[in-house]
C-alpha cells in the first residue's frame, strides 16, 4: 500500500513539474514573440491579447477573469482531478505571463521586439512553436491551460478527434472576430498561421509521447522476466506457448505492450536477467484499454 502511494505521489509530482515547464514555454512565447509584434491567435489567451492591444489591459488580467467562468464546466464534466490541475495551471500561467512581461519590458514599459523590426513572420513561427510545445506538454500530463482547451478536452473525452484539430475548430471564430475589431487582415492571417503551427506541434508532442510498442521476448528465464516487468515496469505480461522449429523444444514467449518511453527500462531489465535473450520490438498503431488510451467509437 505504501509503495503504491509513493508511486502515485511520484507520478503526480512529475505531472506538476512537467505542467510548469510547459507553462513556462507557453508564457515565454507570448511575452517574447507574440505580444511585442501584436500577433494574436485563438483561445482565451488570444481573446485576452486582443483586449490588451485594444485597451491596454494586461493579458494576464483578462485571461484570469475569463477562465474563472470556464472552471465551472471543467469541474462538472472533467472531474476534480482535472480541475485541480487546471486551477493550478491558470494561476501559474497568470503569474508567469506577468513575470516574463516584467522581465522583458524595457525602460519605456514596452516589450522589445527581440528579432528586430519587420520580423513579424519569424516571431509568429517561433512564438507559435513555443505555444504549441508548451500546451502539448501540459496536455500530455493531464493538465490544461483553461479556456478553449477545456472544450477540446471535453469533446476528446467522448469522440476520437485529435486535441489540436478540436482546438482549431473552437478558435477559428475568435481569430476571425479580430478583423471586426481592428479591420486589419494582416492580424487575422498571422493569427491563423499561429493557430496552424500550434495545432501541428501539439499533435506531434502528444502523439510522440503516446506511441506504444510491442515486445516478443524469448528466454528460458521467462518467469523472472515476466515478474520483473510486472513489478518494476508496472506493465501487464502475457505468456504464449511456442516451439522452436530447429530445436523442436517447447518455449514460453513473453508478450508485452508498453509505452515507447518504457522501452529502455524493459531492455535493461531483460539484459540484467538474461543477456542472451532474444527480443523483438515493433511499433503498434494504437493500444486501447487498461493503462493505455480509452477506446472511443464514433
């Protein structure tokens, strides 16, 4: 019981550390690249940026106020565990947006254009990449930056639609509305560029961390290997009956489905137990069920 509790606490701690790192990347992308060049995008942060450009109200203020409304929906539909991390992310991002603006602003109180004047497109690309990477890291650790992210998570919970694509649908209206406020197609086009790059990066980050692999392990020490994988790697193990065609000897085949990030742990475990074991590793398109992704059917 104590070991299980420690393992859960360790996972939760890693989640919060990863979420904080993702939020740092996200807020730095805004403060260093998007805000100085007056580039916006979708989501609640995009709305807050539009308010900032139009009225001068700092982005973190509008972001915090709007997200306070969305938290009620998150609590009811996504559950308390998700909402706790969302509340943490909202407060932390509010603080980080304020912090990086204070750190980067010049003596005149304005954010400098780090890439120089006229480098709007490069600022758009770099900023969008940082935003997408940051949100992707947050999503991979069961967190959310609030706003339209919550809507994307709600729909993704019941439908097999990628988070990046769902966010794109939610944010198109926000970016398009920018024209009716500023009457500037340039801001709208840059906003869609940011949204497109963000969606690609988010899906790349999420899919890369969720890749799964299948192991076929042939060893006479199959019992030790199976027990080690079950207890130390915390993955389910299946034993299949096999027979070597050349040797005509019966043998057990250890079958394991695991996250790609766990591959190195499995290889090390098998090597420690039986350096002469024969191992086959292959990528699998999708794994659904206990310990992996939930099965979703349209």
